[in-house]
C-alpha cells in the first residue's frame, strides 16, 4: 500500500523532515532483518485524536527488542511522548504509526551486539488494509503452503523485521493466486494466523482463536476483541484450530492493527457461512470501531489522547 510523504519523522530523538529520515546502505537491519517494530493506529475521537492502546504496543516493542538483545536507547515514557508529539507536529488525526528499532551501521556480521541501535517513529494516513469493501463484505483468503516457524525456529511473539520474510512469501503466493490474504499454519499443520493478522472463527455461536502456542503474534487487536466479545456476552475460547475447521465455521474474521476487524467470506474457494459478513463479526466489528473512536466510556483507557486529559490506564 503506497504512502504519501507527511511532514516530519521522529528519528533518534529529533524531528526530521520526511525526506531526510534515511539510513546508510550498510545498515545491519537491512542485511539481516535485525529490527523490531510496531503498527499502531490513532483515531479521531470527540476528545481529539487518540492513539489506540499506545502503551500496550510500546510495551510489546520493548519485549520484542529484549528477545533479540536490542538495547533500547529510550524508555517507554520517551516513546509515548515522541509518538504524541509526532502526531501533533504533523497535525494527524486518523493515521497509522510505525515505530521501528533497528541495528544501524558501523559493523556487519552475525554478532550484532556491538552495532548501534537506532529508533524511528513515522506516521501517515493509511486506509483500510484489506480494503473498505473487505471490511463490509469480507475478503477471500487461502491457506498458504508456507508455514509459520515453530518455537525453536523463531520467537513468534516478537514482532521482528526478519520474521516477515516468511509472511511475504505467503502473501506473494496468495495474491498471485487471486486471493487477498494468506492464512498460515503451524509446523504441525494447525491454523496459526494470517500473514499480518490473527484469526477468529465462530462455531456453534462460540468464538475460537488459536492460542499463543500455535506460534502466533499475540495481537493487541486480538486482545481487544477477546475483551469485547466477553463484554458482549459471547463464549470465547483459545483453542487449536485445524484447517478443516475453517470450512465448516459459521464465520471467520481477521484482527490486526492495520486490518482492524475484517470478515473472511471465502477460504480456498469455499464459502464461509453465508458468504458475507456474519452477525457476530458485525457486532464485534461495530463495537471495536466504536471503542477506537472513543464512543464507549468502558474502553476509554484504550484511547490515549494526543493532547489533553488522560483516563487512567488498565481497563
Ligand atoms: N500477526 C501478525 C503476523 C501480524 O503482523 C500482526 C500485525 C498481527 C498478528 C496482529 O497484531 P496487532 O496489530 O497487535 O493486533 N500486523 C501489523 C503489520 C502489518 C503490515 O503489513 O505491516 C499491523 O497490523 O500493524
């Protein structure tokens, strides 16, 4: 998805012009995928722009960095302040925010521990990741022949640059076959997640989603949806899902910061449910969007205001 330049980017503690946020070609992260990142969205609310679960995303960023022993030169409070400042200087309302922590230049080779660590935060308006029509009518997905790595191969819970090579293979395969997104299995053949989303299905009115042990990135949107589903009175279970379970599900949907809550209407040419956004997906999606827009006081702690008064965190 293309990106239009927007004002400034926060880089290593300074606001720099969009065009000047560059790196050397011998940057370690470019060669070996040694970076960790986040994807966060801000939404307009009646109390002004608010970043959805900013602190939770930045905590995950810290954990991703810790797994790879990438020493963060900034503490959480600095990154929260930098993100809000960036949105203010760029006058952004609805937008996508991409914090990136990467090993810089000065040394190459597989021992990364001496390489200086750099940090950038960029933000730009980004529309529906799987299309507006996808949010409304559902997308067509395929089960990829590429599998997610197991726990002894890569730490799936870390959101690291290099992990996404595997997802790119899956998306290339899916898009070339005419699908909009790839679903990926664990090495054992259980459903893990989408290339850039977590997956939920509805069976007998019960919501099911694969557990962290299936090798997923435990998504913050997934966590929000689990909470919303319980609040709406649904029975929700983390449960292993076999690929065949997808075909007989009443509803399937994906969750992610970029993709938001997106119905799946078809998997490998087989129609899911009635072949359109199902009733439970519709309700959860509507509640999720209302929460992101600050319309539901119960979820106000998730709306971290760019300016002005905060509601105490810890919903
Ligand atoms: N699994 C994967 C593999 C993943 O990349 C994401 C987010 C999720 C699950 C959902 O996580 P969360 O955003 O916390 O609910 N994918 C990010 C990157 C997408 C991209 O193309 O870049 C995102 O949605 O921002």
